[in-house]
């Protein structure tokens, strides 16, 4: 499984997202899976990567959460049961990992 976390350095939420990805991987029995960290530094990179904001998590090249509209160096907002948040919940990431596992089989 290929896990990518795309972000820009001044994003206040990318480290939370990284920690939640690690927790979701552990909960799904995938604790050894590496997380590739990729910084997006310029508007051109954001455009080239179709980067909808930071943090963005891709599993096997697919956005782990509902695809966002727009592209750019902006903070991404995730809908959660507790309201908008700067990173997806562990439960949402577990569900995304399970969907990725199903796509592989």
C-alpha cells in the first residue's frame, strides 16, 4: 500500500494527520507501512499535483477522503462528526485504508 501525505511546511495540521495515519495503519494491521511525506512548496507544484490543500492524504494514488475542489497552497478542511477539522479522523482513515484494501483484491 502506498501512503502519501502531501503538505506545505506552514500547515498547522500535517503532523496531526501524519500521527492519525500511523494510528489508522496500526489499527488495520498495517503498522509497518511507510508514509511518504511530500512537501508542496509552490503554486506550480500544487497545480501539477492537483493538490487541493494541506494536508492531503493519498492511498495508492487515490484521495483518502472525499475529493476536494480547487487546487493551491491552502489549508484543507475535513468534515467530521464533530464538525470541520484540519485533518481527517482516525476512523475516517481506517475506512479509507479498508477501501484501498478492497480495491487491491
